[in-house]
């Protein structure tokens, strides 16, 4: 026997139903800080340190972010 159930709900309703936390404020803070770092011309060292703290990445992933920051700011770390 096969049973199919279709649930019509928004992502917010599904998140609440499953008891998952609302990470919207965390996401907004992350995007705001990233935007500020790019527009203010923050050093690539500070950008790399932020990425180390905020994201579980390997050295290869961190090197990619550092290179991207250097290209956006025109500075070499």
C-alpha cells in the first residue's frame, strides 16, 4: 500500500511545525556585516578571520573567500 500526503504550507509554517529555530535574524546580521565589510573596504585579514569564526570551512574554502575579498577591495593581504 502506498499513501501520498500533500501539505500546502509556507516555509515559515513548516519551520514552526517542525520546531526548527527562526534563523532569519542571524541571516540578516550576517548579510549586514558582510555588506559593511565590502563597502567599508575592510582588510582581507579581518574578512578571513570573520569567515573562520562564522563558517566551518577548510583552508581551501577560506583561501577562496580571501581571494574574492582581495579582488573586491583591490587590496592584497
